[in-house]
C-alpha cells in the first residue's frame, strides 16, 4: 500500500490517498471542492537525490603556460 500526497490547485486543499499501485483518475479529485485540478506533490525522497552540480570547470590557463 502506497500513500500519495496530493494538493488541489483550485482550493489549495492538501490530502493523502492510499492506493495499492498507481493512482487512478478517480483519486485525482479534490474531496473538498470536487475539482479535478489536483496534482501530486513530489515525494520527499526525491529531494535528497538533488545535487548542486559540479564545480570542476576549467578556468582558463594553458597547459604550456
Ligand atoms: Zn479543492
């Protein structure tokens, strides 16, 4: 059983859906206002994978300096 964090774009209501497998269209409906403008929030574990890029760019200079 997985849980999905969803947020309504219309009224801003955030809610959680428990579903075995992927979300269905019927899950993407706001329980507060009934809007289908519902989007899934990013899972927290994705944030930990984010890197700040590399700082290994060569900055001028000639190898035969
Ligand atoms: Zn709503």
